[in-house]
C-alpha cells in the first residue's frame, strides 16, 4: 500500500473513532465535552499526550471544583473553537503544529491558546519565548505485525539502516519503514534517537502516529509511543494497535514484566506542556503546570493509568526554553 493510501486510512480511522468515541472509549478520550464548555486553559498538539491530557482535564479542578484544562485532540473536525468568543482555529495535528499554533496565539495576542502538548523538546532555541514543562516520562520503540517473520529485537544501528534504506530486508522479509506525519514529535524523537538526519527514499511517510492499523504487510515497521501502546492495550483509550507488537532495542524491552515503562530502555523521553514564558507567573498556569506540587504533577495516578512514567521532583521544571 502506498503512503497516500495509508494516510487516508489513518485519517478515516481518526474520524470514525471521533464519531464513535462514546462507544469505543471512556469519556476522557475526546475533545472537551460538551464542546461549549470553555475552561480556563486551552491546549492543542501532540497525539501521544492527547489522551492523558484529556484524563488530566477531568481531574484537575480549581477550588470550587471546576475543570481547568480543555485539550483538543490531534485529529477530528477540521477546526476547533477554543474560547467562548471567536477563536475558531484549524485543528493542529502533532507537537510542532501545536507549538506553532501557540506561538501564533502569542504573537497575535489572540488569547485563543494557553498551552501546547509536546512529545519533544525545543527544536529552535534562538529565543526563550516558550517554556517546555515536563510532566511525564515516555519511550518510543518500534512495532511490527504479530504475524511477521521480522526479528523482535533490533539494534539502533539496524534501525538506522532501515530508515536510511541501506537495509532493505531481514529474515528474508522485504522491509517497508513507515513514519508519522512531519509535525509529529514522536517522528522527530525517533529519527534523532536512531541517528537519522534524513529518511531514505524507501520510507513511507505521512501516517497518523501511534496507529498500528496502518501495518498491512509483513515488512512494515513504524515507531510507536510505549505509553500510548500500553494505554491502548489496557483499553483506557481507543485501541488503534491492530496487529502491531512492540519490539526491543539492543535486547532491552520497552516495558517491564508488569507492562510498566522500562526506564532502562534506550529511547526514553520526557513529554511536555509548553506555555508562553511570560505567562509562567500567571496564577492558573503556575498552579496547574509549574513545580512538582502543581495540580498536574500531583495527578500521578492518572498519568500512570495512561501508560506514562512519573517524574517525581523533576516534574514541573521550567528550565527548558526555546522558540519552537
């Protein structure tokens, strides 16, 4: 199947999942419900962290019990309305798209967005306009079909060869390396982890990340958030794994025997909520995101329920800054 077909299928599945959200997944796995419930902090961006932010949106409240966080999924309707007045924007799909939308809101003083979800750190540190606030630990591994003859363990060097197209088959199986769309933080982190600056011509690109249903042949291989895989497996979120199974890297499994995140896995990463640096002193942003005792960092049970590792005292740090 070519990449355009894969991308169409991924988009169609995303729309279908949105339409059937009540039947397929808990209420936390969707845009704010009702969509007219305009909460104090509006955010968009990463596919990887959309579900855990929806979960946090249900448990993080102010002193009178009102929900604070409104988080819009990476896929769904073409536009979203983030505030009661105006603020109809194109739905950002992925970390980079979410960060760019936040930057635009800051530059235009629209007030339409307060934070962006990001599964990557800063890509441009030419300014300190934005602050990446870590709130959980994730890892990125790779997946194959469960019925594939491909090995279950690959080294970083092998993955580099596969995605640079210098390795075209393993165990007699012709390889089809697949990558998410370009705004995906998971894509950027995975390529950086395996040392690939530019994917080879054989790589099929543009699918929605963390969707194992795009693997339709024995040689297909794709990066996958370990936290998303676990949450999908547990049924906490819509299960998009299809026949995808997680692989190991350098003989290190991405999960422990109890299926929690293996912190010894070579490709671990922090995930972030990005806020305007100038707003760090805003009382609501500070109490929600900043510091290890913030409302988000205190919701460790919810974070773990979505497959992520907790950060302890590192949660809520404000040292990481950049432009985008």
